């Protein structure tokens, strides 16, 4: 339940504070994917207002909330960050914050997002290949507010309300134009 989660997070904060580590900590709460809309083994979730669910390329399957707290953010009030970000960005972001040189990581897909987070500026990530899955043959490519989805309607369940739903690339190579 939520109260148990709240108690657990409180204990983490208390332990960090008691060890005088809280002032130099970053506490994150994130998920790896959207929830399942249909009851499977007791799991049932709503990704509203996003469409889709876990294992789809739609926003309900891949966009997840994250909460970050840190005095290092130097925020005077909470805010919502809408930068384009991927799980692969956490490694270079935290590595640099910890004092590492990004060049030491070699060639990786992630970007250091710290400046975008603390300044609420645009993300260094301008496009993203999302969740390529060879089993159903689905993937998506995002560029700003546009998204190209590869795979059938059946494979991806339903469509997301994007500013411009211009086409869908099906697994047979057919490019379907227009809003779907």
C-alpha cells in the first residue's frame, strides 16, 4: 500500500539524515514501464490519461512518472520537468554528479541531464529510439512531439493522442499515413 511505501521512504530519509548524508544525496522514485490495464496474476493498473499499457509502444506503456528530491537541485518549490529523458540517461547524469569524467564511460547512448533538470532547460536528447522489441516486431522513434510507431495495431493495442499522429510503420513495411 501507499502508506507502507511512505513509511519506507521516510526511514530512508531518516537514516540518511542521521548519518549526515542527506545534504549530499539524491533520492529518486521511478518505474520501468507503465502498468497492465488488464488483470493478469492480480496486477491491474490505470495509466490514465495515457493510452496503452506495459509491453506497448504507446505512452501508457513507456512513459512513467519519476520523483527526484535533492538539496543539490536547489529548487525553491517543486516543479514538473517535461524534458525528453530515457533510463539510459541516469548513468551519465549521476556519474558526472559524483565527479566522474563522462569520457571515461566511453560511447554510450545516454546523456548527462543534470543541467536540464536543475535549470529546467531543454534536454540534450532531441530524439529517441523507444523500446525495440524483436518478439512482436515493435519499436518507436520519437522526435519532439512526433512519434513513428513500428508494428501492427494488434501488437501495440491502441494509439496515443500526440500533437501530430502522422503515420504508423507496420511490420510488413507498409507506412500508413494519417491519424489513427
